[in-house]
């Protein structure tokens, strides 16, 4: 029975001719566009997560505390709230960090008459506080401490990156939806042509006792085959484009977003894309069936 239904679906796909090929092409374009925006969104999400984890707020101290007072200072800063981790940086540590940053030019620091860098407390906000509003409130609370002279840090640019990610998601969904609608209508048209071509054959099948399920199921399978074929082509195109462009774009990604490599769709995401293609085709087949047999 299954081989009969699949054989009928393949024959129906051949009957659809150019309209069937147009349906496959539109499904390919819709899923390729959706997948491309999805890839951009995935990598922007990785960058947002990475930079939120790296987000730091630095509170510069008026005076360097005595060694025995450091633990109490750290507890006082931690008590401010919204903090995941606190790290005290002495004047000497700050100077050593500056030397490492200067590299070959570090000898300039040795010419200084004294260490001009202040001691500081490096604060890592927790997940709930790593937003522009949360960070601003944390800065205000830290500034209120009498030991603190100045506070630097903010999450505005990280949130801006997150907004770009949401924009790409919405744009991808909009473009994909328009092309998917066109694909569904094309699959519907192709299946309707098959219905007209098979109307005499269907009447004979009914007369000999074939159930409506057996008669109609090949139409659904035809649409699913078109959708799955379009999804496979789209996925293959995305993989080829990723393999070609990723090595060329990764230096730029490292410089701008801090990503060492461009990620591709995971196995579940690829299966979801294939399932979406099959679903688009099946929906087109169902709509044609409904119009024909209403």
C-alpha cells in the first residue's frame, strides 16, 4: 500500500510539470531566505551572550585600602546587589596590566615617578542586571559608596546588538512568510492541475471501492515531496554558502563581534527547516484537496 501511495505521489508530481517545479523553487527561496536570516540571528545571539558574560563595571576607589580591609570592602560592594562576582584590583596589579597592554612600549611606564593608577573593584553584573537599565542602577548604587570615586561601565551597546538580532529575526520571518505564502499557493495550483488530470481515474477508483483516504493521500504526499525537495535544496545552498563565506568573514567577526568562528545550523535546526519545507508542501496539497472536494 505504501509503495502504491508513493508511486502515485511521484506520478502526480510529474503531471504537475512546470507548475510543480515552480512550487519547489519558491519553497527553496522561502526557506533559503529564512535560513539565511536565521544564521545571522544565531551568530548575533552568540555575540550578545558572550559579551554579556564579559560585561564589567569598574568602580575606581578614592584611596587604596589596607590589605586587611580588602575583604570587608569586597563584602560591602557585593551587598549592593545585582552582582555575580567582585574582583579587587590593587594599584600594583593595575600597573602590571597596563604594562602587558603596552607590550613593547611598556618601558615608558618605568619612567613614571609614581604609580598614577587608582585601585579599583571590578564588578560582574548578574544576568538580570546585565541590561542598560540594570547597569545604570548598579552604577548609581556603587557611586553612592563613600570609598568609590568614579564608576565606569554600561550595557547600552550590548543591548543595541540584541536589538539588531531581533530586527534580523523579524525581517527573516517577514521575507520567509511572503515567499512561503507564494510557495503554498503554487503547490495548491500544481495539485489542483493534477486533480483535474486525474478526475476520471479518481471516479473509477471510487467505483471499485477505494476509500477517500487512499484517493487523497497521494495529493498530500505530492505536496510534501515538493516541500521536502525545496528544503533539501535550500539547506544544501546554505551549507555551500557557509563553507565558502565563513572563512572569509571570520576575521571580521572576530574584530567586530568577538566571535572566533561563524556557527551553522545545528542538527535539530536543520531538521526543523526540512520539516518546515515538508509542512509547506503538505499545506498546499491540503488546500487544493479542500477546494476540489468541497
